[in-house]
């Protein structure tokens, strides 16, 4: 198909693609026929013409159609699989060490920017929650996870809740916490509060307030690697654009939010161009996949680069890496 041929050629060269080039790639049609088809694709928003006399380049809509409908979903390249398997034979000491190693691996293999996020514990499945007084104006929160791990946090005791009230709140939450994430727990509290609004259930209201604080207090570790690869890409040849992109990649909180939004559902997602919520990344693409231990989702990893990505190679690369990390976490 013409659109696939244009995308494949543009990914290789970063140059506008003409009708003669498309014909040379093996399409059985005359340059005039291809030229007419390319004009139609331009009118439909799949291709763009950067200069009056130049060929066409894929628009965001063209890349999206290519990824969703035309991409040859080939398996991970054998050399990529072997290299990833080699890198993950070594034992890791901490989850942070494993995820930092992952950002580097993705960057080095993709020649793009590698990003990996260790999600805060609100994505893990809970078995119990308890609140304890922790000195003036503070509450200690102890989260027991279904996988046996434990997390402790300090939050503000803005309403001066005493030990008796904190114990009642713990009992309330532990009726609905098992098997839910913190986010899921808070969602259920809000649902119950909506149902009992007429009764003005103050205990539920306090539980919602504390759960919001716990979620907000969740630390997120973000690892970014390979910003230097941007210097090799013609899309970032302009100094101002390069500085803007590097500055964006340094905003790790925003970057973490971007990756988490990309994988709110399980599995892999590709975000292209204007689909990005961040204005500074409207010329970029993100390939992201979630990873975790068992049923518990623990974070997101992926690659960031220009929309002119080798999607056919990088999509299976990111997906396999997420599967490999999940397996490492299961082994411990």
C-alpha cells in the first residue's frame, strides 16, 4: 500500500518521499497513478507536503493508521531478544536498580530516549490498611500488600483525629481494601459516599480525605536515559527545539504522568504527535507498556522519540522488555 511505503521510506531517510521512490519500492503502478493516490491521501490528512516541490511525509493521522492497520506485527528481532536476555541474566538488588537498568537498555537498543517509571504503591493490591497517631499533626499509614510487601507513609492529621477515630477508619477501610489498589479503594469510598450523601456520613468523608493524602504522598521514581540520542536526529537539529525537548525530559514528574496516562489500561500503547497531552511533545511519539508482579501493576516503561520511529521494530522491543521485567519481578 502507498501509505505504508511512504512511512517505511520516511522512517529510513527522514526526507520527503516522492512517487518515483514509492514505485521503486516495488509497487506495481505508474508514478502518475502513485502521484494521484498520494494527493488523495494528502487531502484525507494521512500525508503532508512540507514544500511545494517536495514529496510527501506522513502526518500524525498517517502514522496512526500505519500503526493500527498496516504495520507488519513481526516478532522481536532475534538480536534484540538475545541482547535483552543477556542483560537480564544478572540478579538485581532493588526494583529501582532493575528499572534504571531497563531505561538504559531501551535507550541503547532503540537509539531513542528510554524511560522507566516505578509506580507508587497505590497501583499494588492491598490486603490491609491501618492508621496510627504519629506525633502532633501527623498520621502514620501502614499499607500491607497482597504480595506480602509493606509500605509506610506519614500524612498530615489536619483534623486532629484521635486514636479511636483512626482505629474506626482502619476498620472501615479494611472491609473494602483487600484485593483493591489504593486508587480503587478511593474510588469505592467515593461511590459509597455518593450513595449515603443524604446521611452525611462523616466517617466516610474522613476516609476519602485520608485516602487522597495517601495517594498524593506516593513517591514515583523516574529513570530517563539516552537524551544524547536526540543530537543524532534531524528532527532536533534546531538548537531551540533540542533545548525544549531536553528541558521537557528533565521534568520527571510530568514525564511520569505522561507514561502513566499512556498505560492506564494493561498492555502496550502508542501515542503519536498531537495525541500527546504535553505541548512540547506534539512532534514526538511514545511507545509505552506497563509491567508488574502478578496481578499488581508496578510501573511503566517505554521509548520516546520523533514520530518518525521504526514502529515495526520498537513496538515488540518495548513489549518484550515489559514481559521480561515482569518475569524478573516474579522471580524476585
